[in-house]
C-alpha cells in the first residue's frame, strides 16, 4: 500500500446498499486491480441482490429514473423515495423506496429490472463498493473500490476476471461517476468542514434539497425574478441551464458551493443587494397596508 493510500481517510461507504460490516472485503482496489465476478441471466442467484436493498440515490440517479418513468422529479421523489439524514445536522438524502412490507426493489419484476437501462449507481457498481475518500487535511474527494461478497451472491465463483476499470466501463459507470462527482464532493466538503460550517438553517436545508434532487422545482427557482435580480448569467449560459436538465444539475452544484461555502464562481449583479432590499421594503410596506386596511374595516 502506498503512502498516498495510507493518508486517505474514509468518509463514508457510498453507493453500497448492503451491510458493509459483514460483506465488504477490506482490500483497497485501484482502477487497474483485478477481481473475479460475473453476473448474468441464468446464474442461480440472479436478482437476489434486488430483494434486500438499501439503495442511496444520487441526484443523477433521480434524473435518469424519472426520465425512464416519464414523470417529474417532484413526482418521482414523492412516489419512489424515502428521506434519510446524511449527517448529524439533518442534511437530507434519498433512498430508493422498497415494495410494501418488503425489502425488495420497487422495480424488480419476474423478468428482472424494469428500469435496467437507467438503474441507479449502486446497482451498477454491485458487486463492487466505492468509497468517497479524502486526503488528510483536505476536502478533495478521491475514490477507492472494494469487493462486496454477500452470502447469496454466486457471481464471485465465476472465472471471469477483470480490472475495476473494465468492470466500470461494462456497467456504464464512467458517465454516472462523472455526473456524481460534484455531488459527492459537495457532501464530502460539508462533512470535512464540520464546525466551521455548522448546522445549516432550515431555509438552507430546503434550498440544498431543491438544488440537489428536485431539478424541476430548482428550474422554477432559476427562472424566478428573485434569482435573476441577484445573479448575472449570460443569455447563452442561462438558456443552456434552463433547457438541459443535466447542465442544470451541474449548475446546481456550483450554486450550492457558492451559497454554502462561499466559492464564488457565479457572478452577482453589482446592485443586487440594493434591488433585494428595495423589494423587501416593498413587500413589508404591502403587508403593513393590508394590515391597516383590515384594521379600518373592523366594526367598532
């Protein structure tokens, strides 16, 4: 094991969806390291891993799945997910909902996975686990890989040997990992910052959830006058963000890094503070007028 690996500190098991205490083989794998595994229709344990799940969803997972189903992100979140707390401050995350009174995946059918082409990151990685890791005294994310061996899985008895890189390519994980990196970096940065960031306000939590998972509502926020009054985007960049939900997802992570950690990569209008204060005063004046009108209308 190299010195660099020894200086890597595990942050959390990402995308495993299994009991990590008993199933993870405690050997670090790099991209070029090999392992034996194969899964295919006809193997005796086929789909067993889908009958007892705890799948953590990434924002990209949500987009792919909701598009597969032809619904909005808001509808997908309401009907196919459960909330969980990522950290002690209540940072919100999403798990894939299971069938009633069971641990089986909602999308498991007799024929297999009903959303296979858009299956979540965790499903694509199995039987590998990936761990978000950071170098000591750094918030930069790095990824380590580990073999996951559950008792029911017979794929490890197959003779097919491949590198981690080959397996990731075969599972279409390069695109998923690229889209997930910003999100993993965001969560890792929040955890690494600890007391320096503290517990976000309820409003910050709501904004984080909106900008992380619910892209349809986040688009509405980007289209609002409140956003346009503050942030100075070119017409080309704005149109690209509004018209392409994957560009919107990438932008949302930049936005959250700016709001939560002060990484100012999105330009603000010079008079933004004045405009916001003016509108705030107008809202307050309107509320006061409505209150005065109600008072005058009351009978003696």
